[in-house]
C-alpha cells in the first residue's frame, strides 16, 4: 500500500473522528477532577458542615427509604469521608405491584447529612444539562456517550452513544499507528531525518507551525494517546470488543454478573439477607483473607441478586493505584460467590482492570489526573490542527507558499 493511500486513510479517519474527539477531549480534561469540581459547585449537597457523631449507615438507608417508599438502596456508604461532609446513598425504583413496572422516580442519588439524617437533596445522575447540580454528571455522560438516549435491557444499560464513541475509539487507536508510520522519513540516516518531526519551528509561518504542532504534538505523547484510545475501547466496548479480542491471547476470569446474563429474571430479585448481614460476613471474610483494606460501602444489584462489598485501600476510594478489592455475595443466601483483588488473576484480568485507572489518571494519583486532564486538551488541539491542515489544502489558501508549506507534508502527521 503506497504512502499516498496511507495519507488519505489518516486524513479521512481523522476528519471522521475529529469533532467527537474535541468533545471527548475537552470534557475529559474537566472530569479528571470530577469529584473536586462537583463538590465545589454543590456545597449544599456535599458539605452540610454538621459536627458530631454520625448515625449508623443503616439509619441513613432507613431515612432515605422511609422518605420515599418507591425506592430501594443499591449502594450504601459505610463511612463519612471527612467531618462535615455528607454521604451519598444510591437508589433505584422498586417495582409498582399495580403495574408490574418500576415506579417513575426522578432521581438516583440522595445526599444525607450523616449526623442528623437530614436529606439535603437528590439528583438523577447524568440528567441534562447545565443546572449546577447536574453539570458534572452531565459532562461525564457526554464524555463517553454524547448523552444520547439510553435503554435498559435485562438490567444492562445499552447506550447507542456508548457504542458510537467506542467505534470512534477504535478508529482513533488504529489511526495512531497509521499516523506515526507517516512521520517516518524515507532513506537514511533514519534518526537524523526523523528529528524535524519532533520540533515546532517558531520562525515558520502560521500554516507550518500548525502542521508542526499537529505532528510533534502527537509524537511526544504518542504512548499516552495509545493508552487513552485503548482504554476508551475497553470502557465503551468492553464486553462487545475488548474482552473477546483479549480472550484470544489470555484467559479471563468471568465475573458473577456475566455468568447470570443468560438467566436474568423478568422482575428484580428480592434480597433475602440484609445489608447488615453482608457487612458482618464481608468483614469476617476479609479478615480470613488478611486484606489490609477497609470496608467502605456495600451495593446490591436487584437485577442480578448480587451484593458487592467494596474494600478501599488506606488512602480511600480515590487513592492512587488499581482500585478497590471486592467480595460478591449471593443475595438469597449471603454466600460468597466471587472476589476481586487488584493485581491478582490472569494477565487478561490485569489488562482489563488497569484500563480505568489509566484512563482516569487514578493509577498515579493527582499527578496522573493532571496528566490526563492536559491530555484531553491535547487531543482537542490535535483534532483542531488536523482540521486546519485539511481545510487549507482543500481550499488552496495562500498559506501554501514555499516558506509555509512543510517539505515533509506528504508524511502527514500522527493523529487527530
């Protein structure tokens, strides 16, 4: 395949994904600091400032469910992160016995003062659009799905936007390799001829500088762009693409939710054991396994009949690293049915669990999140400069003078 054909593939692949990557890059640069920004924008929800001994988590749960019997708790935090902060109880609608369908409930998160039990407010996570309490969750959903309509099938959230952005990520990943190939110079000495591709000439004209920014701006962080595009495929098309491809080279331990996909009930399971029972069993099991972590929260998935107990590292839920350990329990008996420990399992298990910590920057803590935020801005810049290159060439604008037009233009660039 000739270089000209590769140039065309890179050009049109870049134009196809450019606008999507601009949106995803800009929103990604913001949500790298999701929790800090969300709490700062909504102090009335997150920072009641009440001092004193907190109520038990089960009192928080009872308060939420008594306030609205149409909902049931699906995640219950077991601790207060810091004095004066609220706790967030996650809920979903119960089944209305009169209709056999879920109640219509306009929220999924309830913010509770842990000391006096006051309900501070609620919101539907991911709801549109720019209302202060909805802004960060909305931008989060725009980042990975463009906030396109969602559909729930058998307990799974099927999102057309998620699939679309997953397809964009696949093109982006492949185009990174095409782009770096196009920067390779013909002939020898290879490294000496390749050096200009890594530089932005300040004394060149506007078109040349735009071209250099596009090429060099993607060469330097090329490995980071590969990881970001790969993790985007996993996060959007994990079951559809990433896992099946990875399973061809490494075994992957199935999780209990996957194992029940072929026998999901028409109605949600009703748990036969309580959150309190699961807490006791989870702590006993963690002690038996010598886990040096603490139990930070318990979730229940009614569609699968599974409890999940989340054990956070000493630094908390958002501590640097690969994330938390998890114990899964059968909702009808309280029996342990599966567990997950970061770093344990097969190579395939490790490659799957590392994708989100890399994509979010969490793997390296605050420095990692800053890098990811800057990478989001970089991705948007590369997309914009790529569009400019195409536009100038398409229109034959005056910028294409001998002084402004790069001699290596046929080598194209790395990625948009």
